[in-house]
């Protein structure tokens, strides 16, 4: 039997959450789903329930997912060698077919199934469906340490978004449907591009002028020099922290994605730990939040 103290605590939580629920009703929230949370059955089911709850209270939720580890496992199973340059998987024609199969196939449908099992109505899409994500070949250069000459790196069918067809998503978000998007892009000649999931989520959030871009990661948020999570930073602070080395390594591209999204009109982007229970609900509906919020001021 629930004690009076527990009942009072739950009532207090609901009371605090109600103004935030009203604030986000009718607004768009883009969630980038990835990290270890995506490979955990319990966390996956919990994530699905949270997404369904957001939709039920009137939030327009768009889910964008990754799948790097699962792609690696499938390539290994098929004995296809794969390499990385600056954290990006070199993707030849044979590899991009596997990438599309895993991202737009097994992973996408698994997430759709979890959301539908939780009482929602999800539809899986790739960026090729309805021309959702138009893309071009991503170019990267690297300076040769000996000659100091910049060399163009060929990453194969690795792309970057050039245009987001928001009309497709507007049709879905105005209904009861939750779009679940695999980061596969469509080139000008019909070619398939493998796009980084963070980049895709940022581009979609920017095109939709989303209220929030939630980046689920394996870290609690942005750390200061004392390794403490910062609840909020401005765009200028984030850039300064990259410049002085406080933000480093794999966190840099995630922060840059957040900065690009905010520059494109997203109200705020958040780095948060997807392994924490109900992380997206805590971030949106509890005043203390769950990670690091990044906005212009």
C-alpha cells in the first residue's frame, strides 16, 4: 500500500510538471536516440513509454536514431572490413547497402515496435522516404604532417543533409503518428548516403524550428574543468569551451550539432544521459532538468 508521504510526493511532482506540460503542448521536440540506452531492452521499453506519454499530452515528437554498433556487428558477421576516418565510417557501395539494411530495417522497426507496444502509433522512415533528407557527399580534408599539404579524404557514400522535407513530417506530427527516422539520405542522382545520426537530428530539428533538440548520449552532460555537469551554457560559452579544451574528443561534434541547430532556430538543445530513468521527461517537465541545456542566452 502506498504511504501518504509517497502520495504527497507524487502529487508534488505532478504539480511541478503541469506548467511545463502546458508549455510544450503543440510544440515540436526532436529526440536523437542512441548510445547504450538503445541496446538495452529495459531502457528501450522505458524510452518508448516516455515518448508515447509526450505524444499523448500534445507534444509533437520526432525520433531520430543511430546504430553504429549494430552496423559494426553486421559487417563483422558478413566478413566485410570497415575503417574509420575522424570517427566517420568509410562507406563503399557494398557497405552502404548493409548500413541501410541495418538502420532502415532491423533497428528502425525495433524502435517502431517498442513505441507501438507502449500504446503509441509510430511509423518508421528513412531519409529516402518522401525525399525526407536530401543529401550530398561529405567532404573532409586532412593536412599531411610532412608536406603540410591538405589532402581530400574519400569517405565513400558518407553524406551530409542539404535539405529536409518538412512537409512529410508536418503531415505526421499533426496526426497521432510518431515518426522514427533512420539517418539515410537521398542524393541528387538517387544515390544512398550514410549520414551521422547526430547531424541528421540537428538538421531536422533546425528545419522544424523545434522547441527542443534532445541528444541522448552516454554522458550526464557537458562537464566543466572540475568535471561537474553544467546545467546550462550559452552558445558563446560552448564555443569558448571548445577553444580552450574543456570540451574535447567525441563531445565536440555533438556540441557543434547543438550549436548549428540553435543557429537554425531551435529554441534550445540538450545533452543528457539516455541511460537515466525517464531522462527526457525529467528534462522537459522538472525545473532542474536532466542534462546540459544550450541556447543563445
